[in-house]
C-alpha cells in the first residue's frame, strides 16, 4: 500500500543549511517546533544528537531519534518536525553539491547514480556501521575549528568518507525501501532527478512510474511534495546539475547548458538568474572565491590532476610516496604538481600528506595503547623522531602530550 504524501505548509526556502559561509563547517541547531520546508542547491548531512521527531522528505515521513543520520540532496525538500514536547538537537554538515557531484558522479555508471539518489534518506541508529559514521561527524567537528586550506582538504575527505559509509549502509538496506512503496510525489521527484538531462514531459514521467498514474495526478503530487510544478522542479534539477560543471576548467556556458538538459543557452541564463539572483559568471566567481573573509577556496576542485593526487595521498598515506613516480602515472611532472599545489592551495603535497598522517596518528594515540614508535611506522612516518617533529609543528605538542590530554579527557568524561 502506497503512503500518502504530506503537503507542504509553505513555499520552500534555501540558504538555511547551505551557502558559501557554511561550506565545510559543522552547524548545530536546536529545533523545538515544526520548521518551514527547506530546498537547497547543495546537499547536506544531518546527525540527530538529541530528541525525537519526524523528517518529511518530498512528502514522505521518516521517524528520527538520537543516532539517526540523514543525507538530504539538492532534489529534496526537507521539513523537520520535533515530537510534541521534544527538542531536536542536530548537527549539520553542508556537503557542497558541486564537490559532491565531482566526487560521487564522476566516472560512475547511471545505475550507481540512480541507486545513490533512490537510497534511504534517513538511516540508523541501529544500522550496521552507524558507530563509525557518528565518529566521523565528531572528528569533522574538531577539524572544523581549524579554518585553514589544508584543514579544508582534510574536512572534504572526511565528508567523502561519510558519504561512502552512508551509501554502504543504505545499500545493505535497499530491500527495505522500494520505489513502488513511496508516495507518488517522491516517486516523481526521484525519477526526474535521475533523468533530468532528457527531454522529459509530465506525461512521460507518469507513464514511466506506472500505468495507472495520470499526468494530472503526477503534477498535483509533485506540487504537494516540493512546492514546485513539473517545469519549475525540472528546471531546478538541471540548474543544480549545471553548477557542478562550473568546477571544470574552461567549460563554456553554452556547453554546460546543453549537457545539463537545456535546449537553448538563453533559457539556461534566464532560469539560472531567476534561481540564484545572479548570472552564471558571477555565481562561478563566488564559488571560486580567493579564500578571504573565512570562505574556503574551491579552485582546488578545478584541477582533476590535483584532486587525483589528493585522493591518492589520502588513500595511501601510510605508504612511501614518491611524487615523481605519482606524477608520471598522471602524465605530468613533479615540478608541475608542486606549482599547482602552491598556486591553487598555497601549500605543498608534503604538507598535505603530513596532515593526513598526523590525523591518522591522532586516532591511534587516542584509541590504542600502541607505543609511539609503532604508531609512527603505522602512520607512514618511518620513525618516531620524524613523527614527533611533524606532529609538534602541526599541533604544538608532542605525541605523548597529545595522548596524555586525550586520555585524561576521557577519564574526566567517564
């Protein structure tokens, strides 16, 4: 039996949980009454810390309690409703949708993309792997207090890990959440989200969802679930997709318009300004800010080579890494990589690698009784002396002092 779709109480708002000033920051909210519906361009993760209530996502209701994690994407309208007499305390991480698209939808099949979009939007707290997911939120919170470019890269990697773990949890539960059991409004929004670049009509979507679904019923259900009619919602999906292409070097706007599903460039420009209030050129300049005034510079995402190197460093931080060999595998040179790191990130690959290794060493110092020299080897430093020097440069204290403070903190909390 299909669920009924709960109508929205008012027009969705944006820039509540996402926006340039909230990128890669952890936000905390206490919600004591039903919120207005929220529809962001970016996606975001939510961890419920305290309280019970309901998340209404494109008209479908999901009960939440402490330990639940939700991934709300740019195609989804969210309304948060605490239970009567309850307060919901939540942590929110805005997962920049352009970065999400680059990481998640770059070089993957359409089937995998559809599975991600159609997956459970709320999981936990008893799902397998949730403890690790919550630990990542806590680690991200600590990193968010260090607003540097190097820290931003590591936080980006943590969000990537949250996304991977979340997808692993939802994949194991996909038998419990089937498309045919969803409300019509959510079925329509999910289908459109994975087919937005095609020439879609409401009649085609209705036919694809089911033989008994009429165009009028689909239009009504979509309006109830998202606050937008068919054409408005389709254009929004295409514009959200277009912003992900802004991060690639030298893509002209007419090409971006065409691959995002717009038949005419002028339509793309008009719709884009209506949604964001600025032209695509201005929006791209805002995305690729210079890193001043507390904003994170997203030019680092533009170089696919640079992203490949950062991902490689993160995944192989405990191994010996020769940058010249790595550069040859990427069909470039070590000197070019060094220039890119300096010009785009104002750092070096060695500094990024050191930060990855120190964060890993911190985790081992906190959660194990391994000797410091063993942790140094396990973290890829090669010797305790090297780890001590690098660790002090980054944290202003020795590994031993760090462990002592963490252990005393756990005892006092216990």
